[in-house]
């Protein structure tokens, strides 16, 4: 099976972006473009945790609700959440009402504060795990890597939750730590240019 599909503009894109109408814009404007903003990195790690066992379509459809529920994923604010906030979020039909995942985001917000205090920024820490492009597997053929395993292990050691190697690999794909767009995808060269111009944090 080919790794690409033609969009309505006749240009080839990663096959997965044809699975739902809302995927196309996400694929073309977000997925794989390098990110150094701590809030966005924390948001993506949180949403990937919520996705565990679910589809990304479910999470993407609820993303604005998640942002409203979790103070736009400002981890300094989320770190102040209490049991009362957990109870409130468990009643919020606009998000995924899973106590363990909700509590993990609050826990991880506190761990993110600690990490920023030690490392300067979440971005500086995460980007240390950027893989060598020359050693990457063929695009979209693996669901974890040595780097995602190492980052997952390091985060867990620091007390983070819902950050298994598969979750972390999906995060790394989305946040541009690697270019995992299919070889023939029209967006792949854009990602390459963005990654070349990107100033690595730290």
C-alpha cells in the first residue's frame, strides 16, 4: 500500500490525513513542524496521554474543550489544581473523563515546573532527545524508538505519568523532533526547511 494519498488539490499527502476531514489542516499546518514553546509541548504531552487507548480524532475534536478545561495548558496554573478541580473535570462532558489521566496532567504540570527550574525550559530538556536523522527508520513504520524510550524513561524517573515510549514517540513526531511525513508527501520538504531554520533550545 502506498504511504500517500492525493488531496483535493491533487497533491500527495500522508495517507493517515485522509482518515478524517479535520486531519488535513492539522497535517498541513501543525504535525511535524518543530516546536520550542513550553506550553505547546506540555499540551501535546498531555493530549497524547489522554489519547492512550483512544483515537487521535477523538482528542483533536475535543482539543479546544481540553484547552478551556486546563487553563490553555499553562502548567503553572494547572499545577495549582486541587481535588475540587479533579471533581469538576470529571463532570466536564467536553473532555475525556478519566480520573487517572486528569490527575496525571496535574501531576505532570508540577513535574514540569520542577524540570523548568532545573533545566531552564521544557523545550531545552525535550530537544536533547532529538534523533539523528541519518539513523531514522522509514517514515511511519515504527511506533517507538531508542530516543522515545530514553525520553520516556527519563520523564518517568522524574515522576511524570502517562508518558510511555509510544506516547512519547507520537509526541516527538508531532512536535517536529523528527520528520516522519511520508517520502512523497508534499509537506515533507516544508518540514525539512522548517527544521533547518529552527533554533534548537538550550
